């Protein structure tokens, strides 16, 4: 479970967000969409314990958390296989044949079998994303944070990656929080969808409920309209 209570993050005189509240139940998949610079990645990093909040608190088990960073944060000097074996050794203290078989099984699950000896720079963008997902999952966390998991991918690869995420989430029963600018992927991934804009979370319904929203900010974002309440902020 993730519980965010009265969260405030402030880097200058103006808070990025204030009195933010969000709860994810076990096994739930929540997606947060929003304009660039609205604080989506900052929120993930606060939940992951990488940024300290100005006020408020986050309740979650950091030892049971895995994260896919927007640019994957892979170890360029390590092979595909070693990118998985490293966190197994450092976090789970697992080595040897058991760790090797666990890593190979997960590579197969994400469609990367046969790439064990390659290095990240030798992989396509979609393959790097699959490796990033595998590394987030290798320590068997109960909670997964995905930061822009389909950013920079073509529409077909983007959908394939989202399908993979859905399959892994449902078969493994993870609690998942995803942030993305891609509305179509939000519809595909989220049990509940929120818009983070102007320091507040808006919405919180299913894809079908969000499509019928009367909220002007949320409606402008999901329809991609150039005019609306978000426009002054986007032009700032």
C-alpha cells in the first residue's frame, strides 16, 4: 500500500504541490497524467525516498519497492544479465546458480532471452525499456513505480510495453503507480487515473469515467486542446 498524506514539496517560494493526498491499495494500478513540470516525477521520487518532502509524509515499505526511471538508469558498463544480477546481489544477497536462473527467467518473461551478453547501448529503445522493467522487478517488490515507461517509443512499441506491464502486474499482483504524459497508455494501464496540475490531483476515476469528465483542466489535457485553464501554465 502507498499512502501520501498532506504532502508539500517546495524548491523555491512557490510549492510544487501542497496538501497532496493519495492512497493506493494493494494490487491496484494507478496512473497520474499531467503537463510537463507539474511534479509527476518529483512525486514518484518522494514516494521512493529519493527526495524529502517539505511537509507531510509518505507511508510505504521502501524495502518492497522497485522503480523504473524515465531514462531506465541502466548500468552501461554491465551486460544485460549483469544488470539484473547486480541488484539481486546488493538487495537480496542472492548469488550463484539460483540468482542466474532467476535473472534468465525474468529476461524470458520480458522477451529478452538471448540478449544476456549484450550491453544496454546495443539494445533498441524498446528493449532497453524491457530491461529497465526487468530490473525493477528482479528483487520481487510488492510496489512498482513507473516513470514515463513508454516515453520516446513509437506507438506500436509503446503499446507492446504497456501490454507487458499489464501482464506482469496482473500475474504478479503488484501495487503499481505510473506517471505518464501519454493519455492512451494511461487508459490502458490505470484502474484509476488522476491529473496532476497546478499542485492538485484531479479525477481519480476509471478510463471510461475520465473520458466523460466535466472538469475543464482534465478535459483539456485528455483532449489535447490548446485553449483552456492549463494554457497559461503551459505558456509560462
